[in-house]
C-alpha cells in the first residue's frame, strides 16, 4: 500500500495544502492555496484550512495509506500547544493551527489523523536535506527570503527544532540600527527602502524589473538585502559551524546574482576560516520545498 502525507504550509500571505508521496512527490491536482495576510483571523483561517485540506484529500488514491498530516507555519510557533504567534499575521496570534488541521482532516476521512506541527523554516530545512540542495551537508541551514525571512537547521541528517520549535528564526536577529534582518532584507522591506530614496515602484517584482533595466536605486536595494543576509549568515555559520546554506523564497530570485552577492557578503564578514568556508547555494526544491518538508514531518 502506498504511503502519503497531507502537507499544510502556512505563511504570511497564503496557506497551501497538498498530498505528498513517500518519495517526496506532490500528488497531481492535490495542491491548492488560500490567502492569509495581516487581516487573517482565526475564523478566516479555519475556513481556509478546511478548503485546502478538503481539496487535497479529495485526490487521495484509492487504497492509499494516509500516514498523517504535517504542518509547517510561519513563526514563532509553540510546538507543545500547536499554536502560532506569527509576526506577519497579528490577528492570528495564539491560533491553534495543529488542532485546526487535525480537525479538518479527521472530519473529511472520518477518523483521527495524526498531526505533526513545526516551524516552516524547519520544514524547509528537512526537505532540502532529504531531497534538495543540502543532501550531502553535515550541518546545514535552509532559509527563505520572501515576505519574511526564516529558516531551519539540520545536523547529521536530523532536523534541530530547538526547545520551542523556533530554531533558525533568522529573520528576527537584530542588525543595523536595531532593525531585524526581516525589516532590512525581505521583499516588502527592500521595496520600502527603495521608495524612501525616490524609487517609484511598489513590489519585489518591480525591483527586479527596474534593477535589470539599470535603475541604480532598485539595484542598491537588492544589494542591501543580500549584504544583510550574508552578514547574518556569517554569524550563523560561525555560531553553528555550517558547511552548506540553501536559500529559497521569491525575493531570493530578485536578481540572477542574489546568491552570489550573499556568498560574497558572508565570506567578507565571517570571523574564521571555518565559517568563511560555508557555501551558499540556491534551494533545490523551489516553491514545493515547504510542502515537501511539512510532509517529511510525518514521512521521515
């Protein structure tokens, strides 16, 4: 009997669900998404979760074994209670995400569904270590640079969640002027910084377009983001002794050389030879990584 997991990924702008097979492949037609955003409430989250879970489970093959549900969420999270305290969804603080997914899936299938909950950065790190760009690493960090910035650690093939499940929450590290890395390097923060200097665009996509066309302010915003990420990763590599760091997320694709810029900043900033040796690579799994990682919480 083939084994599958229900995977749910909750972020600051959207939540998604899909079925994932034991080999890490998403089941065709099972993936769907709903909007979240700063106005998301427990009521709207309940409705969105029920919609995506029902859609995913409708694609469960006949005679298949659903081994459980894996849930990854933007943090901070509380693994013990299954609740979230998301930076980018203030009205959803304290929301019982794990119970909501368990309830939705159990109602569809008519039986209790085992549910494993964790930080979305940890899910991504587990996915990259399993099937992606950090498979050969001894100690790796995988991060997303997008609406927010977050990540997770894997050491000797094992996900390292930390005491509360938030290890790898890189985006909340303080950088220049007391700002967090997320407040400097994320897509929205980079666009806002460029606007404060006279740039007339609005989004990360606009920054990418204008920088490619030669706009100096747009290019400076991208370089500022990459430099801040690289310097933060130099600190992380020094602290944890990392050999590979994988970067994904929409804003990491804002320029063809973003990963190279991050690597250059890490190498220039790292304090020791061992931390300077950390390699920065692009995520190997694209936008499927968080869902594959959420599934890995129950499949691995």
